[in-house]
C-alpha cells in the first residue's frame, strides 16, 4: 500500500471549529474534574488545545464518547473504534511513525503506528486494527521509530512509565492511570450485527409472498414493450433470499447484492466473543394454534393475513 503523501494528510478542523471544540473540551474537563482526579495542568492544556487534537476529540465524540469515557481517554485508556477511515483522518503533517507493541497482528509496514505531540494529548499514539482504528494517549513522548538514534531523557521517562504499567496493570496516560488497557479496551461504535434464521414452517409462505411482491413491483418502464426487453432476474428459489447459508451471498433480504444489510459479525473482539457464545438459535416461534384468515382494507389496498383469537382467560394468565 502506498503511503499517503503530504498532500493527502488530514488538515484537521478549521480554526473556528477547533475553537468550538476547545471550549467544549474545556467544559467537559471542568465537569469531569468534579468527580475525578487529574494531574495538575489539565485545564491549562485544554486552553491550548491544537486544531489536530481538537479533530481527534471531535471524532471520538461523534463515535459516542461521553464524559465518563473522556476521563478514561485522558487517563490513557486504550480506545477501539470500528472505523478504519480514522487511521488516515488522524495522519496530520506533524504526525510521525512510531514503534509500539500494540496490535501486533496488523501489518506495520502497511499501517505503521503514528504518534503526535500536543499540550492536551501529550503523546497521542494510534494505529490500525483489522476492522478499525485504535488510539491511546501517553504521558511521555518517546522518540522510538525507524532507524538508529541515541536514547533521550524522554525515552528514560517512557521506560519508567512502562514499569508503572507492569506494577499497577494500568496505562500511564497524560493525566492519570487507566485500567482500560489493550486487553480491556474502551470500545466506541462497535460493529455488531447478527441474524436469526427464518423458522422452517414459515419459509414457504414467505417465499410465495416475495414472489408476489416482485411480480407486483415489476414496473421498470411505462412501456410494456420496453419492459419485456429487461426482465427481472430469475431465481430458482425465492427462499434463498430468506435463509442464510454460510459461504454464500444469500439470506440477506431484498438487498442481497448490496451492503444495506449485514448478516454476519465483523472480525472484531466483540464479534468473536459473540460468535463463540452463540451457535444456532435454540428457540423457535410458538405454535400458532387455531388461526383464521382475514383481509385488512384501507385506502384502496388490502392485505391478506392470519390471526389467532386468544380467549380472555389466557390473556389474564399472560399478564
């Protein structure tokens, strides 16, 4: 993958937007400081918030960051966001490539970890995950990167922070300690999706309903002669649109050729945990019992369906 050039680097927020975020962050800091302890200097750092730092905070807020989570971020909590675009959005002109031990399974040649210094973030470090972006604030900027260089005093302090991490099992952030480590990250906007199989007894009727819907909606042209030249796709079984079979593109509803609906879980930590904990659903719809067909009419349209009349005694028992 070709690395972005300087022209492709993210410019950050405008001065006006950065000032708005700066005031908002200052207010959030004031709120959180009433219920949490920070290292000295946080308010002064919030007043000096740069445009690039403001961009990062604003992006995290758009992905669901709240006041409590902001506290963990400022304390150095490890944050996961299922949005890979943030990796390039946070590549600023002053960003530099960094070496880190985070997310070793990602190709660091293609997606190197990036560091950024600032009065609020002190040292922001971020990189790619398999499905998104991770970010973490550090107390001490480190000079670690490609090529040989002599250690600096900051590198010594960074090593001291590592010792504190090993003893306390907490990340050493710019304004405190956080238990939200890479093993227990703060997860924003997790990409979670799942599907429930259609009950076997309902598939034939649903397939017929889909066929009737497609036939009624075949209005590709006002000209019947022209419409005949562009027939809709022929399906061997409309039921394939309703039942998911692993390894195929079926079972994705009426939008089977698009990304409108996802029937699988993304390859994330949360997705893998849900897959491990869940197999085929072990529940089914209850028996319908005695039903009768009815027709609902309104505004010139009618819908055929079935209903089950429940005796009043059963209704009392269910309440």
